C-alpha cells in the first residue's frame, strides 16, 4: 500500500493497480483531446514564477492511466521514503473525461502541478531518489492563492464564470476534505 496525493480524495492504491500507459504530453493531447499544450505551459510558467522555481524546470510527466480507480479523476504521485519505486508523475483517468469540461481539467492539472512545485521546493529543487513531504498543501495560504489565481488565468481563456466558481469550490473542498495533503 502506498499513500498518494490526489485532487478529489485521499486514496490508498494497491501496487497491483499501478500499471499505466505512459505517453508524452503531446500524445496525451492527441489521445484524450483535452489538454492544450499552450494552456498547460501558461499555467506552469505562472506556478514556477509564484514558487520561485528554476525557470527551466520542465512540466512534470503527465500520463493517461486507465488503471486508476473509477472514482479518482487524477492524482499526483512521487517517490517517498516508504515507496521510493513510485514514479514522479500526474496520472489522468480517461474514464472520467466526460465528467469535466476543458477548463476544469486544466485547472485540476494546474492543482496537481502546484503540488509538484511545492514538493520540489521543499526538497531544494533537487532531483532525488525519494522526496521529503512534511508540508501540507491544501489549506496552505500560498497554495490556495496560486490555485485560485489559476482559476483567474483559465477564466481569461475560457471566459466561463460558472467554471471559475466551480474551481474556487474545488479549491476549498480540497482544504476542507483533505487538509493533510
Ligand atoms: Zn491536491
């Protein structure tokens, strides 16, 4: 069993469920037709700027993973002391594509990329075999501010006030329901 961060709920996933289909971001876009590289890059630049990340830090690996439990839309996982074999990546569940529109999916990916930036910053932006994760993110003022600003950034692109409200609600839900993540 291993512990992972995810947007919608905290899950313990059996190692046997962890087989995955790994594709590059460009392939992901073709494969599932929902992530726009320009929008992902724009969010990533914003997150890097706000977290004082190295400017050349690449977007974390984003993979489509049909083995994710149906109730998990996406999650961020990383090698920890307890599970150093876990890959650093964001996993998207293709079975849940219809549940959200493009704006919401981008925001959710932005949320997971913010976890990634916070984790790397906590570890001095160094590449490691496993990463320390003492800090809690979801109720952190800076984390909430960045993910709410991502809602504003996506509002400029999609111009949906309804989605923007939904993003704020999800940000608050993360804090309320998963304060330890
Ligand atoms: Zn989260």
